[in-house]
C-alpha cells in the first residue's frame, strides 16, 4: 500500500493515530509524522507494520474488483486453496466437492466432518484453528459476566458462546461462529443456529484469524445490522468496540479498563483488569503473550 492508500483506509476505518500505534506497535510519534506528511520515506519495516493493520483483505479487494453486474461479488478468491491449507478450507475431499471460492453453500458446510470446524462467509469456507487457553479463558470471562448480569435482571436477551452457528444473512452462503453473542430477539434462536444478526458479537483475535476478524467480519457484521461488535486482542491487550447503533466507533480500551456493553444499556460492565489478573499467569514475566497457536 502507498501512504495515500493508508491514509484513505485510516479514514474509512475511523482509526486515530493512537489506535494505529497501539495496534501496529509503531511509535505514536512516527505514526503522526507519516500521516501528517512530515516523514515522506518511512522505513520498510514501519510501512509493513502499518500495512498489516490498514490493508484490506484479499477478500475486500476482490469485492471491489470482481463485482458482477447485479452488484454481488465473490469474496476471498485469492485466499482460497484446495485442498485445505492456511486460513481457507475446501473441507474434506471425500465429503465436500471442489468448488470455486464463492460457490460453497450451507450444504457443503454441513457436509464437513464433525471434527472439522469452519466458517462459511459469502460462499468461501475458512478453517478454524484450535483456540489457545488464553482465547478460551477470555471468552469464558466475557460470557460469564454477561450471563450473570442478564440472569440477575431476569432479562430476555440470550448470551451464547462458540461453537454456535450464526446464519448471518439468512441465506445459504454465510454461517459464522463468533466467540460470544447476545441475541435479544428470541425468535432468531432456532435449534440448529441463530438465524439472523445477533445484537452483540465479540471475537477474540488469534494470529490465524486477525485479518478476517478485523476486516472481513467487521464489514459483514456492520452490513448485517449487528448493533455492537467487540474485537479483543490478547497480544496487544486491547479491546476495540464498534457501537454501530449509536455511530460511536471505534473506541479503544486496554486490559486495565472497564467496558460497558451498550446493547445492555451500559449497565453490564466488563472489568478487563480483573480478567487480566486472573489469566496473567498465561503471559510471560514481562506481560507479553506467546503468539504461537495450539
């Protein structure tokens, strides 16, 4: 990406210089100089770090360049490989036929072996790696706090956690498995999945899902009218909150913050400092997190 392209992407995402600095690891002063034009020839390593945060996924690029005459598009074609490898999957060759990216359907999704987890997004199958203990403990803490709040209030909203399928667009091309969801319209909860957009979704990042969660899923959730989306980054010890309902996004919090859940009227507050103290033993002595996935 050129610096001008990064500036445009920064504007589209609504990221501040501070947020870009925290997410990329590039010093704030350097970020400010680059986007103000004071630095015209940044180091390659700096540009690479910024591009990892700001670059659209191959799926996003495919959307803009491969849209057909009806306005639809085929996402993720450049990411797809067969047989399965990396972040995209064709499934088991004995149960799922080989197809072009964008052509897979729920029939293929349900034909995957029971021991293979995957997500279907706009007709593309994505492998889901085995989560780390840190990942699971963050999900557990978040779900427990939300569940206890709703239960104590005798609320009708339903908090659920992965693995649970979400037929986001109510079509046969997308079935995602968010880490934590809140559904306040109980008619959307059927036995096999959540049929339609949840009110709240949280995803905990891992190295293999970071780009998908931060770009592809961000756009999918926003366009599907999810009211609130949290992205939790264990590596950066950061929480990105997208309050789509109130056009208040993104907001950046650290693991020292208490973050209100907007769809629960801000009354449910997640104490990330308490959560971090509980899982701190999983981090190194210097507070860093090993990014090796299980």
